[in-house]
């Protein structure tokens, strides 16, 4: 029987690659719903090709060839065996909760879901017997290496270091949008690419890992590995280290997450060759240059709404950077400033999380507009 799947964000970088995987595995998957934001043109092409029953886009009247359904409706449709949450931003959170409440497994790409509400989402998934399989390559690697969390000493998350790894702080301060978007290894959406340049992406991943694997922040390490071949590793209490390796392609973790616990040949294009790769380098991150990383640990350890603040201040600042309104380092300065002013609320509920998110976004925008005047 084919596994029934819906993709939230099928027009994005992860969503498009997921459809490439599914195209190769048509005998394994049946698509129930596809959703877009603005890009209805691509969504309609996808509908023609993959024939989902339901679809969503922000301009619903432009959808052709499928019944319109909201993200919430799609996520409460128990026909689904699994939902790939590949939308960007906070809109991923509520539909994910709806799917969990309906007992539907989740392949989770959207980082905000756990960064904003990991303390709510993970216990809820456990209570409902729902699997949350990470798509993010590092967490997918850890998911593949982990056997018994109680025997784990630490998680080792790898970071490519982004385009500024070998650049000076001054180069980074004066970086253009184009330079920040020129990621050496991964081809991703713009927001996450900027986060990879500041290493905020790695910070968000540390928070994601804390929630996914229920492990203390002190036991999560970050190591820079420019080749992006080792996708992450685990050190067990006896000193044994298990790492997951593979060529840097998001097809592999996407396919793993939607197929779990099965593995298929699928989209594999080439065999892995140690001799072709020849060398793997590792170095400690430069914590002074990449302050975002310390801020993320700080927010994670503080818990409560601190990570909501970190995420909202960062996302608004990244959007302003992409519009050419602020410089790359202003992103992190804004995050630090917002965190220093934030009145941390422990155990916020979902509505409080959204309120705090909106408040921080408004304050961040205000700060940016004041600087611009
Ligand atoms: P993209 O920006 O490429 O895609 C985002 C998707 O979300 C698009 O389909 C977009 O639609 C849709 N979307 C955006 N806003 C809305 C909205 N308001 N309503 C409905 N749909 C909306 O992002 P990525 O694919 O790069 O990333 C998706 C998520 O996965 C992010 O949270 C990211 O952090 C995470 N991730 C991504 C990785 C990658 O390699 N790209 C790796 C690991 C995690 P449209 O384009 O039609 O407007
Ligand atoms: Mg990642």
C-alpha cells in the first residue's frame, strides 16, 4: 500500500526536492495535498503532475485542478499517514499541532515549530504516539545514529561555517545580500541561507536538537566541518562516536524522513566514495565572529519565551537585511538587544507564544525604522 502524504510548502526548496524524491518513488507514495504561499503558478504545475485531492495557496481563487483546503483542514484529514511540514516561518506551528492531535506522523523541516514551541509539541507528540522525524540534515543524522538516548554523552552537530568562515569580521560586517546568499554547500531558501551565514541557523538547530532528543544544552556541541559530509554525530558514554555521512544533498534526509522506517534507493544518484572525498576537516566555531550561536544557547538555556524572542527578532531582522535596510551584523545586534529587554515568560501556551512573537516582531521593526530615520 502506498503511504499517503501531504506536503505543506511544496513550492519551496524542501517541498520541490520532496516532490523530486516522490517522483522517483511513485509506487511508495500517494499525495493527498500540496500547499503553496504566493507561487500558485508552480503549485498548479505540481497539481497537474501529482494529482493531489486538495491544495492551498494564499490566493485560493488561482488554484486549478484540486479542491481548496486550508492548512488546518489538510492537517486534520486522517487519510494522511504523514505530513511533511516544509513551510517557512511560524505558520508551520498550528498545522503541526493539528496533525499531532489527529495522530498523523510528521516529517519536520520547519524549524520554528520546535524553536517556538518545542516544550508543547514534543510532549504532545509523545502523548498521541506520533513520530516526529526530522528533515534537517543534522537532526536526521542524529536520528539515524541514536539507539538509546540514556547512553548518549553528547550530540555533535556539524556546521559548514557558511560563506564567511574564512572571512574577517570586517568583510562580514560589510557583506552584501548577494555575498550572504552565496552558500558554499547548500542551496536553500533565502531566510535559512542568511541564517547559515551568521550561524544563527546552527543556533536554531541546537534548540531543535534539545527538543527532538530531550537532551541538555550542555551536552550539545557544535563543530565546524566545511565539507558538509559528516552531517552530525553522537558520542556515547563509553567514548564510541557514531556519525552519519553522505554527500551534501537534502534529497537524502527528506527521503529518509518521509520513508522512515524504510529505506529505498529512490533518488540516489551516485555512490559514496571516501577516496573521492579524500579529506574531512573540523574546527571549533569562532564564537566572537558568530555571536548568534552563543545567543541561541543563552535563549535555549533560559527556556520559556526566550527562544520565541530570539527567533522573532532574528527573522524580522533577516527580512530587513534582505531588503537592504540593515547590515548583516545588525541582525545579531538586534537579537541581542531584544533578548536583553525581554521579560521571559516560562511555560507560555500557544496563544501567548503567538502574542509574544508578534510583540517582538513589532519592537524589532520599530528599532530598525528608528535607526533608518
Ligand atoms: P522556502 O522559502 O524555499 O519555502 C517556503 C515554503 O513555504 C514555500 O512553499 C512557500 O510558498 C511557503 N510559504 C511561505 N509563507 C507561506 C504562507 N504564509 N502560507 C502558506 N505557505 C507559505 O524555504 P525552505 O524550503 O528553504 O525551508 C522551509 C523550512 O524548512 C524552513 O523552516 C527552514 O528553516 C527549514 N529547513 C530548510 C532546509 C533547506 O535545505 N532548505 C534545511 C533544513 C531546514 P511560496 O514559495 O509559494 O510563497
Ligand atoms: Mg541543517
